[in-house]
C-alpha cells in the first residue's frame, strides 16, 4: 500500500500582522504609569502652592508684612523694598473660640532675606500679635512688637 500524503495547499496564509499597540504593550504600560505619577506630582505641587498662597494672603500675614516693611530694623537688615518671599509655613485655626495664626513667612530685600515669625489672634482685619519676630539670614532675631529704645538724653547742664 502506497503511502498517501494529503495534498498541500499552494498558498499558506501568514498570520495577520500585530498592531503597534500589541508590539509595544510594555512601553504603553510604562508610559501610563509615568503619566499617572506625573499627574499625582503635579496635583501635589498645586496643593502645596495653594496652601502657601492661603498662608501668605491671610489677613494676619498681610498685617505683619506691612509692619515689617516699615520697621527700621528690618529695613536695615535686608534693605528696601521688602517683598514677601515664596516660602510660607505654619498653621491657621481656631483655639478657645478665637481664630489664631502661627506662621513663618520669608521676606526678601535687596540686601538679603529673612524669616518673619508670627503668632496672632483675631478676626477679619483686626489682629493682635503675641509674637512678631524677624530673623535675617545669618543675623540675630529681633522682636518687632517691642517699642524702639529711646535715645539716651544728654545730661542736663548744672545751673550752678
């Protein structure tokens, strides 16, 4: 008995080519993960800047910066004009039924930078400062709520 082989087709179709996405699925997954991480970092950065802006624009901070901009000790330390720097930190909340702000703000001037520390209580545009101190970078901290020292008066001449 002769062996019989089945007839072979004249043309064997090749499988259809894979799509670009099927060939590069690993790249798509990596780019997707990186995209999600980028969007999360962007959202986190936006959130931090919104918090900084809320602290910088708080009425207690605005009033404290206005006082610092006219204080002769601050002007001598960092020069004029004094502007609010980008960094802000601290807390704003309610304590014993009163609104309180405990903030640290960066101030800049043409001769240097420093940190303004604020502890205040109040509401709206009326704030009482329990602490208002300025510390220039590399310098000694001083209290802005203390009254300036009066110059020493010369001794009175002896009428005799």
